[in-house]
């Protein structure tokens, strides 16, 4: 009887082994069919696919083996391999068609779980996300960050945003509704739509916007009467350079978001002039009258057909007045250019092309604090355009901006810090700011500035510290004490910013020597115990970096009671926090600090 049971079991194993191998091959085939991956995960996904394909020859050999040689242990191993491949397939599928915003926070960390080092590009991307979520004011620096994020995530066209909206809708259903992460994703998606000139409200219950509901009621409207951007009936149709017609307000938003292409065709626009489509407007009015449909009131753009020509003439005059010998005329010109450069990308290009940047750079040294304030703010606005960034630096603006950062009014100092942040988005400018000794006054603003000034200084210092040479400069300038103050003062709401900078510089030996004080370890433990999920994640990461280089610091953390909070994070923390907490506990165990 026992012999019969063994034979039956072996027969069953053979069948199961054959089935599992075929299933594994099907999974590999599916993985190989994914055509492309999100930009932010593309490198890691292709690397993962390449590694998985190495398994194909092995699976083919197993399939050809004598089935009677398969042991129960081998069958168990194949079953475990199947689970791993299915998980990999799910991950790759999400990277192929999931929400790009969600993947930035989640998937890239899963793909890099084996790395201890911090990838500079990932840190910059994460910092951009954090700044967008945390900033309270609506200055143009945020617009620059949003535009850069949209480009990195490839979420800057109508088609991209529609696909992302569909992916987020699926994510909401999968996650069962609202949580903090989902809400942040929705908020950021709405901001991306705003930057791209799409006026749409995103809601959690299916992501159906108010405008979408209105469009459903107007499904019988002739297609040619609908704006290709909003899909709503046009009240003021205009023609762009490619011959396509759009609602004036919608195409204006599109152009003001730094787009220079036709939304429908993707062609580059030869010019930005908008010509009223009177013939189509008359047809729309006739149709509305015949079908008793009330057309919305005509908007205020109807009388601005010569907008671009008039604006260029005004900007040209203002730029000339920047060199006027009459103080009042010069001051008015600076203030108007400051306001115009804040409004839209088109203005920034016109101001620069008319020679405004060299004249503004000269006025940075003008002996009037208010003139300096308006000038540095105008240059901040102009620096949103990448070409302008290079021109501003080439004209020698950085030393003068640093001088205002040191000695200007409170608002001028804040906007100088924001300008240095914006300019330092180009790697070559990071080095220039450091060489001109721009880091010490930023550290001073971080220590003594207003809340807004501290935030501007923090974002600038983070960006500048992505350069290895600037890390040492920041440490020598005394960045660590103000960062510790930010950790201890919860009312400022800047714990994330402080921990992000600390995580960036903790790899530097000088920083570790200064950070590795008992008072700081105690503060880290408190954050690990009672901070927000993101705070805990960053604090554990910093403590892990410190502990890997000095095991006595992990012992100090244990004495301050870090063990139980770490165990809790391994169960309920964010994915990245769980991995870091497990790594830290393993390190403590190797050092024999814990059993």
C-alpha cells in the first residue's frame, strides 16, 4: 500500500511539474509582450525583463527532463518561482500601463530595494514631488517645478493626461477609495492638467468632472462646433497657425503653459497669433438659435485679436525704459516687467528677446532696496524658461543675486533664494553658485529667515547639494545646526525638508561627525516613534546611514528606545520604510546589539 501511495504521488508530481513549467513559460511570454514602460521606471524594467529572460533556457531544459526525476522539493521550488514571476509580471504591468504619479512614489523603490545608495535623479524627483505637495504659496517657482515634473513623467500632452486619468481611476477602484496617497495623486494630476491648459475637476468617485457631465448632455452638438481641448461648444472660436480651430480661452491656457505645438496635430506653431473664426461662430449661433440652446456669454478675449503685436510693442517700450534716466519711469518699467513675466511663458520669451535680461541684471546692483527687490523677482519669473536660465547666468547675475540674498529686504532675500533654486536646476549653474560662495547666505536664511524664506533656502540648498562639491561647502557653512532646529520645531512643518537634506549629506564624513551626537539621535528616535509615515521613512533612512558607518550610534538609538518603533514600522510603515527598518534591525543584530 505504501509503495502504491508513493507511485501515485510521483505521478501527480509529474503532472504538476509539467503544468507549472507551462504556466511559467506563459508568464514569460506575457512579460515579453509589454511594448514599453514609463520613463521613470524604464531602465529598471528593461533590466528586470532582461534578467527574467535568462530563465527561459532553464525552463526549456526542465520541460525536456525525464519527469520521473522531479522531486517534491523541486516542485516546491518551481511553485515559488511561479509566485515570484507572477509578482514581477504584475509589477511590470503596472509600469507599463499604471499611474505614472503613483509609480514614482512606489514602483521605483520596489525596483531598487537592493541598493543602499541614494540615486541623485530619484532624490531630485522625490524632492520636486515634496515641494509641490508642501508649498503654500503660488509663486512661479512652483510652476517651474510642475513643468519639470510633467516633462519627467511625460504628462504634458492631452493624450498623456487622459491616459493618466484612466490609470488613476483604476487605482482608486483597486485601493477601495480615498487615502492620503490617493489624494496627493489626485491633487498633483489636477495641477498637471492646469499647467497643460485643461480646465477639469477631478473627483474621487469615478473621477468624473463637472465639464464631463455637461458634455454628456450636449452629445447631439455637431462635432465641428466642439473645442478639441475641452470638447465643449465654442463661444469664441479662433484659428491657430496650423489651421485648427479652438475655443480662445482653452488655447490661450495651452499656449500660456509653455506649449508651442497644435494640441490636435502635434505640429510646431510657426507663430502664436490667434485669428477669430467668424464663419464658424455664425454657424454655431444659428444652430443654437434653431435648437433653443443658450450659448455662454462672449468672453473678454473677443476684443484682443491684436494681443501679441500690442504686447510686443509694450514690452519693447518697457525694456527701453529700464535704462531711462528718469527714476520714476525706470521704477514703473521694472514693476510692470515683474508682473508681465509672472503671467505667462510668452511674455518671458518676449522680454528676453527684446534685451530685457542684460538691463535687469545691471539693475540688481542699483542702490535702492525696492528696485533690487522688484528686479530679482522679475529675474526669478524669467528664469522659469530654461533658455533664460542660461542667459541670466551668462550675464553675470549670480554674484549680484547672492549680494541681495545677504543684504536685501526680507522679500528680496526670499526671492533671491528662490531664484538661485530655479537657476541651479541646470547642473552647470549648481557649480557656479557654489564657486561664488552662495551657500553660506542660504544657510543663514535657513537659520534666521521667515518661514517662507526658510522653505526657499531649504529647496535651494537641497538642489545645490546634489553637487558633491557643494555638500562640503554646505557643511562648512554650518548647515547642520539649522537643520536640527527644523527637526525640533514642529510648528514650522519642515521636518521632511530637513530630513531630505540630511539624507543627502549624511554620506559625507564631515556631516556624519557633526550629526552623530546623542541629542540628534534622540530627535531621530522621537520622529521614528511619532512622526508622519514620510517622516519615519526619512528618519529611519538617515539613522541607517549613520549606523552603517558607526555602530555605536545604533546602540545609542536602542538606548533611546528605537527597537519597538522599528518593529512596528516593519509591519505598518511605507514600503521603503519597512525595507530600511528591516535593514537597520539586521545591522543591529550583526553588531550584537540585539539578539
